[in-house]
């Protein structure tokens, strides 16, 4: 059953960058602290490594908040795994965050075009379609992300209809028994 992302009856509090006011931004410790405080909505930023792994990280480069330097999109996840936020915290993968808290909702800001392509597959593997809101301050990136995610999700629905009906391209039946 699909959920409505903003279905809370009161004003919503989002833990920005995982709760950066209490721990290093976008770190496991920040996210864990926000969850312990009772946040249901976590905000993070997305970058992709050279091998297409999505990580929760705001900047394009490691320089400002880690003990290493370099552009994230130019290094592999294996290389990135030794970088530490604030010198102590590993950089979390989006897939791990979504898996760690399957009841949490995430607002993810796509910070670089390289993060667009791997996103639908991560949402599929974690079954997080209805609990992730994808945003971007770049209208171009947001449009590209919507096209990519929508196309992947439509394919997933079509594949499910075909599996359920046994007919390629089947539309299936709606709730009232009519063709959808």
C-alpha cells in the first residue's frame, strides 16, 4: 500500500543533513541521533562515486568536512570508504540509510547529475519509492531525476502487471474490475 509522504497532521520537522546540529553533517551519528530524538523525516544530500554508489554527502568534494580531498564523482566507493567526516565518521551510502530505518521518510537533494542514474535502482532494492521525496535546487537536475525515476517506476509497474496477468503489456484490472 502506498503511503503519502507528508501525511502527518502537524507541522513537520526534518533533520537537516541528518541532524547536523548535534553531530557531523550527514554522518551515521547525526542520523542516529535524529531518529532517537523522534524525527520521522530525515533530509540528506546525494552524491555519486565514480562507480555509481550513492552517498549521503553535501559537497561535490571531500575537502570541507573530511580528512581527505578530491571530487566524489571521480573516486570509487572503495577509495571513498576510508574518508572520515570530521575525522571520525564514515560517509554513509544512501542504500544503507534507507535499509537501517525502513519506517523513516527521507528528503534527498540530488546535488550532482551523476547521482540521477543510480537512484531508481536504489529505491527499487530498498522498496523506498513511497518514503523518499527527491528534490534539487537545480531545476534541470530535478526534471532529469523525475524522468529517470518515473520511467523506472513505470517499468516496475508494467513488469508487475505482466507477472500478475501472464500477458506482456497487460493493463490489468482496476479496483472495480474495469481495465485500468
